[in-house]
């Protein structure tokens, strides 16, 4: 630590006349930010863990970064999204590091799929099995970039979007990575990034990578993360969902397809004289395709036990098991011919183990499936993740764990979040937003709305939307709880309003947001992925409309079992699980509106249950202290003042 950093404290950095104020024009010290930073500073020194709700406008990243840089500790910061990860590493952290001259070593670490794989690039450049000439030319450009890049982070190669199918040829997965056996291992971007992380004092990752470190234990690299003193989870409200995913086991058509492609390539390069491979792969691919065709006769998503005894399902599963066995026997005979074949054999063994576990779930897990036009997933998920998450935290032996988000509490209590992850030993604190919500925001609860389940709700909702959109001249997010409602409203609004509409599903999420920001008077229609993680300031967003309270569908197989278990143990799943989750999601949606001290706007929630049901009061009390009204005239006057 530098001499300057050793002489500073939280107030000297974030307070009036502090070092941050001297480096950022217009920086205004915030009492809640300083109080949060003091709490974290004390917790680091005393070895205490905290759940901290930091409402919008506090500046929570500076509040936790400042004590991390002022103390002699190694720390990992885990974020919910790659966008926040990049913002922290390229914007917020350099500023803090520069202002207090800490001298700490920094590292940014992403998941394997974010880095180019030199081995797979060389392999596919040699085989040239691309779908078009343009694809081949773009791959050549990508190869040249990878040869000169220092980080290998695919975000650098702007010519290719991160989700483009071409990245399949240029990145590795936990399944197909050769680890220490890879001929390019000494130059591997993933290995290099992990070595830098091992030496760093502050490492920025995301939640997916944190769970990968523990749940996957990828062969060839050992631990992904070094031992650290402090663990900070930003956007911590996402942890239960991400944990549930990583504590699950899955098999997908995509995994099978990729394995078969890799076996085909490995055979042609390492065992060209093996004549049976083509027939075995063809029969296996046919069995995988047949399972998709069979699943398509049933609901798109459901619990496996509901369909497992149907004759076509039994036949498809038996055929797939037989063909996996045939492929396993064949690979066992030729796996010694090369490292690629040996790796494929190991992957098949792992898939076999997951397949067996899926077909014979234990009492604490749910086997479920889902399919779409081009693929399927077979999932084995834990009903509760509390125990596994606690064991993961304990295995790391952190001195201090900080969990922070704008939305951790429901009905002014951390009980739901704490129970979900087993955080009973954590302290808790809430820091209110510095924004003047009563004057900055108006909450409109339209009168005389039909019940959300009634036939007339959709048309009444659209009428309210049309009226408000004219009042604010667009500049609106309309947030939906279902694609069905979104599609209906989009089709009607396209005929009723002249403002540009940007509808989820028609383009990538990032493209929709960019075009929305660049278009005057725009209106964006989105479902769950647009309820959080979007920061639009100023006049570009004057209105947020929410159709219904965001109760999660009890039709989800794992969720349904969670609710049943709470009820079986004598609890009330609706009040203990469904209502708290809906409150947290609703707060995220409402939170899109006011992102800055100068922002002003209107939130409309069209769900009459906020006034007619007892839990509605809990939900309203959990929202920011906005002025509430049911008077359309008051709404129009407020809109005119914007």
C-alpha cells in the first residue's frame, strides 16, 4: 500500500473536499455512500459479513471499492453482468486506484467462452469446414486478431458480435478444452488471465465464474480463483438464480452435437483408418435428433416424471442410451490414438454419468426437460440451494463477505434473501436513495382496471398505454410479465401510436437498447430481461409501464417443488416465497425510471391487486416513496411538467 493510501480513511476519499471530489468535476458527497463505506471498512477490519441494500443513486461501487483499496487485503468482486464487470474494471477501479495511489495489482477474469482458443482456431483454420465463403474470410480476420491480441477477450473483436455462431469455432468450453495437454497451453489466453488473477490484489469476475470455480472444477487448470480475504457480491439479488443453474446438471442437444463434431474431427486427424466411426456417429446423431422429435409431442417445458413412461419417450431414451454405449465402446478402442480422441471419450463418460443421474433423480432434486425448435435440455436441479451455497462459502474461508444490491429486501426485511442462501450469521443494513422521489416520480395506479386474469384486462391496459404514451410523447419502457401480453400489445400499439416501437425478440437486446437510445420519442417493449440492469438517464425515459405484478409462474418444475416443500413443512409458500420474490422483481422494474438526481417521470402499474389484495400494501410500501395517484388528470399535468 502506498504512503498516501495508508494515511487516508473513507471520509478523506469520499467526503467533502476528499480526493474523489478533487478528481471528478461535480462530484457531490453522499451521506448514504459514506455510511455504507464506513460499514464495509469496519466489517473488513472486524471480519464480519454483511447484506447491504444500497438504493439507486448511492453509488455503491465507490462505497465498497474505497475500503477495499484502503485496507491491506486481497479481494474478489463478483458482478451479475459482464457490463458491470467491464465498467468496474475499466472505469471505476482505475479512478479509485489513481486517486489514492494504492499500488494494488488488478485483474479482470471472465469465463472461458469469453476468450479466443488458439488451438481451436488453428484446428478449424486447417479443416476449413465453414458454411460460406464470407464465414471463412471473417474467420481468417479473427485468426489474425487472435495472433496479435494481448488478452484474447472476444469483446475486442468488434467485427463479430459475442453471440455469433462463428465463435463456436474459435472458443472452447469446459467440455472440449484439453487443459494442460493442449499444444497451445503455454500461450493460452484463459490460462494467462488466470495466472494474472492468482497474482492480483483485486480480481473482478462475474457470478457465473464464481460458481464455475466451485461447481465445475475444470480439469487442467486447478482452482480458477486465488485465496482472498474479502468477497464482494455486487448485484447479489441474482445469486440464488445463478446458483440454482450451476448446482444443476444438464445435457443438451447442443452438447451432443458438439461432441459428435469433435469426434469426427479427432478421428480424421488421429485415427483416419478407423472405418466404423462414421456409422457410429450417424446412428448417434439420429438418436439425438429422434429424442428432440419425440419431446416435441409434449409440453415445451415440464417435469420428466410426467412423460418418462410414455412409450415414444421410453423408446427414444433406450435408443439414445444404446447409441451412447456404442460410441463409448468405439472410442474406448481408439482413444489411445491421440489427445483429441481421449478428450472426447472423457466427455462422453461425463455425459453418460449426467444421463444416469437425470433418469434416477434423488429426493432433493427435480428432473425436468425443455425443448425448442432446434434443441432440448435435460436438467437435474436441486430443490433448495441453501446447503450447497453455504458449503461453497465455507470452503473458501473468506474473512469477510459483502453482498450488496439495490434490491435485497422485501417488505423492509432481509428474511427471504437470507433464508434462500442461508445467511443467518450475516449483518444487514439498508441505505436509502438520495433522490427526491416524491417530487421526481409519480406512481399511477389506474382506477377501474379489470382483474389481470379477466378477459378485458389486455384491451383496458392498451388503452391506458396509448393515453400515457401521448402524454409523454413516447420515451417509455413497457415491461411485461409474459411474451403473450407483449405480442398482443405490440400488435395493437403499432396501429394506435406513431412513436417508434422497439420490441423484444425482433433484435438482440443490446441492439434494441442502442437503437432506443438513438431514436427520438422511442418506446421499448420487453419482458423479464429488461426489468433490471438497464441505466437510461434524462429525458430518454420519462415513463415506465408495468402490466402485472411479476409473480413467477408456479408451472416451473423446480419452483413448484420449492413451493410444495415450504407448504409441506407447515409454511405458507405464497407469503414466504412468491410475494417476496415478486416484490424484489417489482422494485427492479420500477427502479428503471429514476437513475439520476435530475430525472423525473411516471410509473404506471396496471395491476389492480395492489389495491384489492392484502399483500398489495406490502408491495406498495416496498417501493420508493413516490407520490401516488389514481387520477388521470394529475398524471397528464405531471407529464406536461416534464
